[in-house]
């Protein structure tokens, strides 16, 4: 029945693989999962690894051991859609009959000079390790500047406050407030937490340049000992290089079954897919489940029946003892309860529930 190749063992790719195996694929189907590492890294927790409050072992999840799936490790360098080949670094190309691209995202630097060279990131496990090492090496009372006041920036700032109470921590954002996409009540709660925990907030800052030890807001100089970048993401360079219709964020436009219209044997899942909501682990997992449903229907010769992906909400942490979140579109939760809920979600992810 063909060769089904999944690129990326993150939230979307691994969820898809597990759901494909829940119902036996047709006899003769070869399922191949390709990832650069021999385990999934729980990306929603990379901020804690970088801050030094969890060990790497705590945020690794083993890939399934199942005779029906082949695990292949290596770096994907490109995809030849016309010849149905996945190009690999230092390995032969991998052919496919069906392909799922679930390669995640990289930092987006918005054309800011020097940001790619001098800012530390948390988009990959490797980058998070390096960021942790750089933070760990800082002298007491050093200045850390976190660029980007969204969810990731808030979480790493608060976790870092617990990990290194000796450091000076500053959050920089171009909006009027941190968490600008969240309701005012929630923004105020997090701002108050930051003030209480001595985290400086600089708003309406439009950086033009990043240098070692200095950030430039126009002519204004902002001194820093270390800069952490959480100011935006973009799809994997592999997807950026594909000549396919994309939205204004560079994400691939898909049909209702998450297929590339010109190449229906190709699906795109997660941060590289154009969806009606922001990229998230929840969205990627929802897509992974649906692509598995589509494939099982196609293998049976049936028309897939799709339901809209329903997101349960957003949860964020403020260190280990407080948090915040949105349930649905309107319900705001703050305090210890959302932090407990987030810990529960993490436990479920580590044990392949949900």
C-alpha cells in the first residue's frame, strides 16, 4: 500500500504516527518517521530548560517502539515534490508515496541587524541548551534582555527569576503591553507579577540592531549582557524553500484535508501549515489526529469526514507556583490553578495521552 514518510517527530508528527498505529495500517504499508534526534523534545517546555529549572531528561519523550514503524535519524535538507524524494544530509534520499511535513519553526528576526548572530533562542533543543549554558555562565547581577513579550518571553522571564534571583531581567516588546493578544485583565495580572518580582518591562521598543552588549532602539542604546530572542517564528527553512502557495506568514496553504492541493500525497502539519489560528502544540496534535483519520479513510476507499479542530485554550506559567490561561475565547484563569493544569498537560504529553 505504499511508503508513508513523516518528517519531524514533534507534537504533530508523533501524534500522527501514534494514531496511524492505533488502527492497523493496510498490510504492506511502510511507515517511516524521520527526525534529527532519537526522541521528541517537548518544545513547550524549552523555556524551562533554558532557564535552568528542569533537566533535559525531564522534557524528552521516547519515540514508540513498534515493528510497524521505522525510525530514521538524520538532518532533512530538502524535499523534491515532483520526484517524491526527501533529501538527507550524509544519507541517501528517502522515497515516499505519502509524505507529511511536520518540521516545525525557527526564529524570525524581522530583518533586525545582528539578531541572528548575537541573540540566543529557544526554538530547538540545541538552541535551548546553548541558551542555558550562556545564562548559567553569567556573573551575578548581569543584565538579561528578553526580546518579545508573548507567551514564550513571559514564561522564560518568570522561570529565570526563580532560577537566577541574582540576575537583572528585562522584557522588551514593541507593543504597549506584554501579552498584547490576551485580555486586559490577564495582561494586568502578569504585569503586576513582573513588578512584584522585579522584572523590568520596556514597551513600544522597535529594535533596529543587536550587538554584543548592546541593543539599539533607534538612537537609544540599551545595555545588556545577554539577549534572549522570543520575538516571532517562521516555518522551517525546508518549507521556506518549497515553491508552493503560502500565506503572508510563509505557511503552506492547504485544502480541508491538510493536503497540498497540487500534491495531494503531501500533507503539512504544525507550524508550517496555514491554519485559521496561531501555531501551537494543540493545533499540531489536532492536525496529526486528523491526517491519521484521512489516511485510514483513503486506505479504505472512503471519503474522509472532517470536523473542525477545537482548541481547549492557552496555558502559561509564571514560575512553578503561578500561571495564567484562557479557556475558550473569553474565560480568563489566573493563579495556582492554571499552573497545576499546565503541569497536568505536560504529564499527558510525556505519556502520549490526549
